[in-house]
C-alpha cells in the first residue's frame, strides 16, 4: 500500500464526511494524519518494492462501501457524484 499527500479539497471532503458522520451519531476512529491511499493487492507474500510512473485519475463519484471483514466481500450502499 502506497500513499500520498492529500490535496486541500480532499482534506476538506474527509473533514466534512467525519463531521456529518458525527452529527448522525456514527462514531468513527479518525487517524490524526489522513493520507489517501489505494490497496492494489492482498496476499500472504510481500511483493518487493519497485519504482513505477505516478498514477493519477480524477474521482467523479464517492461511494459508501460495507466491507464484510474477513470475507473479501464488499457491498455498495450508496454513491454520490462529486463536483469536479
């Protein structure tokens, strides 16, 4: 798993989401240093690190996903468009 530095707009989205969840009575554990990341692979064996060209994309929607822990199963609960 690799991560980068969040943009100002992504940091603002993370804060807004956390605040909305708190207002809704949903307790979450927030990490004090939010870092965006994407997990590309899960396995018992580790893959050696190697240099690659930077990967970029523009997010056009946001999804609320229920992760069924330990089952490698994910359920999309809702999606929202992002104003990009």
